[in-house]
C-alpha cells in the first residue's frame, strides 16, 4: 500500500467525518495519536473537546442549542494503564470496561454495531495503542453496515504489531460528503507522520475543511519515558 500524505488526503476530502490517526514519529521515540470531529448540522457543530482525568470528552459549546446528545456526547479518548483507547462513540467505555475485566479490544467490539442514524448508518471506528519502546502496538477496527441498509454488521479488525518510524494508519467514518453519506471502505490508509506536537497539530487542523471541522485532539507519548504531550483545538474557542 502506498504511503500517502495526510494533509493531501484531508484537503481533498471535504467531509471525512470523524477520524482516528495512530502512528510513530520519524525517530521512533514517540507514539502519535490524533482524533478529529466534523459536523454538518448545528447540533454536531455545537461541540468542543474538554480534558478529563484519563483522556477527553465532547461537550456542548452552547448547552441551550443542544437538541440531541445521543451519538455526539461521549469520551473519545481514555487511558488504561499503558494503553490508549480512541473511538468515535461510547464504545470507548465498552472497550475500557472490557480491559478492566481482562477482556480484549476485539471481544468488546463484537458486542457493538454501527450507529443507528439511518440512512447514514455511520461506522463506529476504534483504536487501541499499547505504549512502550518494546511493546508498541496498534489495533484498529471499523463496525459498519454490511449492505449499506442497516441489515447486518460487518466487523473488521486491523492489527499492527510494529509500525516503522514516520508511519501511521488513518481511519475515518466517511469516504466524502453525500446524502446519505458514503461509509469508509477498505483498509486504514497508510500515511506519513511528520513534525512535533505543535506543527503536526496545526497542519492537521489547517488541512481540515474550514466549514465542517469542529475539534481536534492530538497526543505525543514518549515510548521510553511515558512523557505525554497533548493539544486540543476547538473551532468555537478559536
């Protein structure tokens, strides 16, 4: 699979929806995570990311304009020991609870399906990064409508026990804009990782469609020391 430029992928897609990026820095010292949300409706756009004790959650920017919190208010990122969970919905908590009970990423997601937002049937996308200079590992998953009509769930899992430096995998909910919105197809995209936390965050944010982007979370974790650097960019907060 050809390694692609993440910025070009984002600029060429006005509506990838929600996206997860996981990978490793060029010098192989840092695990890198990014998660972004986009929106077309006022309800979806009325959100910000806020920090929690073990990650982040979504929150209404203006509570008076929130019409339906289901599917848009959740914990996208949670940490469990030396593992970081990132998802586009409340399956973050499903995975976290499974791990606390000795279960697995895969088994947790076999209890879930795509989102009940007919006619889009938005896929649930998830990742699990295991940290450590020797233990680094990335898993990704997408749960989507197998026929596009919501009749059954197609569950796909992708396991990357070792990624080379400067490489990542990018998974997002939609191929692009439309009505209904077409779901992502194929394997997670192979992309090149670049920069430090600040330059990476800024370039990803600037590459997202200016009308549809809502929030971005980025995280760099030193694989030897555990040092963690994070950044949140919210459109509503400038």
